[in-house]
């Protein structure tokens, strides 16, 4: 079975209680459960990883080829706007990657308008709340089945 890694960046462990007006009231566990269901319906395996630490995310991406992942779906959260290291990790492993955001980052503060990761990703989905994750996972499934 094809395997997709879903990575959640910093503070996404606090979903459900964090800035509910921006990110909604769904918890990370509920999001992962929804994604697991979508994965089952689409015949793929999905594995989840959340970290508040840039280096841990870099390490996790770096192990993806050895672990046999065919695609990555990532919400880099605040590291979207700062991390050359995460972008370089994605470029290094050469595994198709979908960048997702719950909020529409282009509608928010100017510092959120730039994504360091975007040039290394296949594409970006931003602004659909929890549905951004579902759309991102479906995009990853399409890519690996293409
Ligand atoms: C986010 C947007 C980022 O700007 C922010 O730092 C986050 C979450 C989103 O999903 O909308 O933590 O990636």
C-alpha cells in the first residue's frame, strides 16, 4: 500500500483551543481521524507526525525515502515563513509535497504572505480550514496514483 506522511508543525498540537476564530475548534486528533478515514477510502496508508521543533521536522522529512513514503502533506505552521531548513529537506528527499494551511495566509498579516517552502512544494492549499488537509491529502493521492 502506498504511504503518505502528514506533518503538522509548531503549535498545531494546540488546535481546538488555539485562536479558535482563526483555526476553528477541531482538534488535531479529530483532523487526523478524518484524514485516516479519507486514506482508507482511497486505499492509501497515512502516518502522522507533529512537532514544535524545526530540526525534528527536518529529521522526519529526511527519513521519508528510507521509510518508503511516496508523498508528504505538510502544514509547516510558523516555519512556513522562516525555514530554509525545511524547504531544503523537502528539496533533498525529492518526494512530492503538498503545502497546506488552515487559514488563508494571504488574507492575514504581511509576514505570513511569503512561504519559504512553496517553491519546493508541488502546490499549496490555503484557507479551507480542516478541509485544506483533506484537499491536500486527496491531491497527494492523485499525484502518487498518476
Ligand atoms: C498556519 C498559518 C501560519 O501562518 C501560522 O503560523 C500557523 C498556522 C495555518 O494553518 O493557517 O501556525 O500554517
